[in-house]
């Protein structure tokens, strides 16, 4: 047995000796070295990454972002839900048009369909890609003129809780007041979170100046009198001396609306953004011009709803104050702002009607029809006209008359 084991060992050694030259001739490369991760890159005991069990798929080729696909909540390819509203970060040429439709009695008309509307841009009919009557949550900037007569201010102060109560839990509200300057009282917050302290800061006693005044030739009489004698122009002493010219007061309505609009422009675009204005409509002394503020409102799709109080709620005074007299500013421009932005105005004088108007305005702003279409790209600040038609007789259509394609730079306020 020992001789047999020795023979096997010798045979094995002979085979190894014969194979060594062949292995050397093949020049086998060194095996790859394992990669050692940098120190601290993975924690000790970290579990391995899960294996990818998905089947291999061909690489996707980038394609342009399409319009939203039709869903069960759509009619004929037209989106009919607020959730289907295209994102403005993608659809830069998407135009959203809030529309109010009323019957001959002034009541809102429900249940209109996409085929009931035709919208024209610069006279050219557009293809609707979006139409809904779903209510929108509101982002509302409440702007109150606090330089009104004390009797009117007392009514407004008493109705402020009802004003906040007119908003829903899904709405957000910011508070502003103005007279000769503009102040923000509270930033945007849920309507249910507006504090009583903020409402108290909104309140002002108003001014004690008696009956409403009408200036210029509409005021009656030929001019100022002293001790029953008519003042003589140019005479500074004696019985016929003219009274000194009154100091021009400031009612910075334009500045107040622009300030509120600038803050609203930062709120999400999937909300209905409105300015809720309580004022007599006087404008004098603003840094911003009306056309400038209008341009900013239209570029940001912001609507102005106005509650006219004091002289704006008295028909004869309201009509006379709409006449602009040199040196006295503008008597009432609430209607201009509402008309140009597709909002509405209400004229109310007593407390009960004021509180009722709060609910009417918020409900109207929230429950409009909303139309949408895509349009061509145009140079910056280009104005485009809009004309909305409803194919049913005897209906009133309230929609903005045009828009600006991009936001213009607003004037810097003091």
C-alpha cells in the first residue's frame, strides 16, 4: 500500500510540472480589486438596498407637456372640475375668465353648459378647454375706508363681525384700512382665524363733518360767504374778503387697491382672488393712477367687489359725485373698478342691508362660472380684448373686457 501511495504522489507531481509552462503562456490578468467605500459613507450594520424587481423597459423619450386628459368629470374634452384647472407654471398661455350670468330679475342662472358659451379674444372665437361652475375658495383682501363720517363708520364697525362671518372656512382674508394713508391690519389667514383684536384695530371713529358735501358748481350758491356777504375774489381784508382756500384732503383709494392687489398676486392662482372694498368711492391724492392699478388687476386676474356707503349709497349724491371737478379729485370710482374687473357694486345705507350685502358679495364671487382657453404668446404687457357670449336670450353676462398677458411692474409705493 505504501508503494502504491508513493506512486500516486509522484504521478500528481509530474502532472503539475508539465502544466506550469502552459499556465505561464496564457498571461491571465489579475482579478479586479474590490471597491472600498469611503470611511463614514455608510453606517455600520446598514441593510442592503432593496433589489429592483421591475422588468426592464425602454428608455422614455421626452415629450411636450400635453393638455390634461379627459376624465369622467369632463364634457366633450372640456374640463369641468376646479381640480382639472391647468397649472400656470406649465400653461403660461392659459387664460382663466370668471363669468357671472343673470336673468332679467338679476338672479344667477345655473346649469349652463360649455356649448352655451362662446368666448372671443381680439374678435377671434376661442376653443374652450376648461369650464366649471364649481365654487372656488376665496383669497379676499378686505379694504375699508375709515375716513368716513362718524355715523357711517359706526355702522361699518358694528357689521365687521358679520363681514368675516360671510366667508367660509375654506377662504382666507387679509384686512386693510385707508384714509390719507394705507395700512395692513392683518395678513392673509383662514377666515375662521381672524381675531377680534384685528377687527378692533380696523375700527375708527370717523370724522364729524355733518351732512355730505357736494363741491363746485353742484354745491349751490356762487361761492363762500362771510357774515352773510359773498366773498370777493382777490380781496383779503374787509367785509368782502374771500375765505382762505380749504386744504385739499387725501383719500388714497388707488393706493389702497394697488397695495391689496400686490399682496393678492402672491396668493395661489387656484383660488378666486378678490378685493372686497367698503368705501364712498372718493379718490384724491394717490401716488398710483387708475389706469396703472387697473392694468395690474387685469394682469393678475383680480376682481373688485365694492360696497358703496355714505354718499355712494344716496342716489342723488352718488350721481353728482361721479362728475369729476378740477381740484377736488374723483367723487366715486367704485363702479369703474368693478366694471373693468368683472366685479360688482352694491349701494347700501342701513346696517341690515350692509350685512346682507356681505353674504351676497362673497357668494357671488365664489360661485361664478369659470371659462378657460389657451392662446398665442404675445409680447410683454400686450392688452387683449375679451367678449363672452351666452347663446340664450334675455341674459346678462358679466365678464372682464380684456386682460394683460404678463404682470406689468407696479409703481413703487411710499
